[in-house]
C-alpha cells in the first residue's frame, strides 16, 4: 500500500546523548518519506543521473558534518585524496583510511563487534589501520623493498606515523617521467595492495607471499599509469626486474 509508514526502530544499544539529536533527525527524514506501489530500484540521489560518484558522496558528508556537528572534517586532506588520477575505488579506499574508517579488526571492535583484533599478517599486534598499512613487520618489508634505494626508509617513517603523514610528506618529484610517475603513485599502490592481501588472507585463507605482493603492487602501478599505451618504449617486465633503477633519481 502506498502512503506514509510508521517506523519502529530496534536499536542495538541505547543512543548516547550526543546521538539523540541525530536520531531525531533520522526519524524526521524517515517520516517525510512516502512509500509507493511502484517497483523498488536503487538510485543515487546526489547526482542528477542517479549514478554514484565518490566526489558527490564526499561533498555530502562534508555538508552533513557541518549540519550535524558530529565530526569536523576541517583537517581532511581533500586535495591529497582527490587531485591525482587514481581510480575512484582507490580514492574511496584512501578516503576511508584517512577518516579512520577502514574495517580493520580494531575498528570493528570499536563499533561493538566482538572478534580477535590481532593483526592477521604478523599475529603480534592490534590490527589498527596504521599498524596494518605502515608499521606491521610485513608491510614494513614491502615499504623498504620499494623505497630503500631512494629514501632513508627508517628516517621517513620515524617522521610519518600515520597514512595521512605518509601521503602528505611523500617526497615529491617535479619532472613527469616514467619513473617519477611510478614513484608518486607508489604509496597509494602499497596501501591498496597490502589491504587486498590482508583480505585474501582473512577471508580466503590465502598465505602471504612477499614476492606476489610486490609484483601485484608493480602491476597495479603499471595499470594506473596506463601501461604501454601511455608509456611507449617501457615494458612491464622492467618493473619486475629493474624497479630500483626505474625509480632512481
Ligand atoms: Zn601486523
């Protein structure tokens, strides 16, 4: 039947005092909605054509935050996450990490879910996003493999302890060369592939393989910068065999 519905929410826990206003707002929004007898379909209302875009979602969250005064996003490095030419799903992933919303074990426990919080890669520490992507012994090896010939990896990571730090203080290279393109996208590729590998381990029981992770990072970079079409004269095999000399300054 078409018309207004009445809502009876079953919350998992009592709302905290700072959430009550949000809950009221939600109920107001729900009560304004009319149901119709047409078939249901999904659409993204923030874009005129009904199709999802990451940028419309980011903008919406900024506005919502201003309205609801929940979290301020003033310090969020939007430029950093949106200005480069990364595929949308990677931008969304980076944004999730920078917002502290990556679904690591630590994050899920903080949301009230009970599970083991130990890092699935090293089995030694709590799996926070910073641990998993930067300081875990497995990720460290990966960062070291890709950067040690170009920067003092230990020194860099002593000063950059969050993903935001790493991305914002990543050594910039001005010339638009093949090697420099690889270098500028490298931190994004590393955190993305470490996250994918972690998921393969957690959800599919796939054992960790350092060489496979490194090759997947190289493949990801090669894909992002357009492969041989955009980089005539370069070959993927060189990324596999000559990484250090390709990205050398
Ligand atoms: Zn670990």
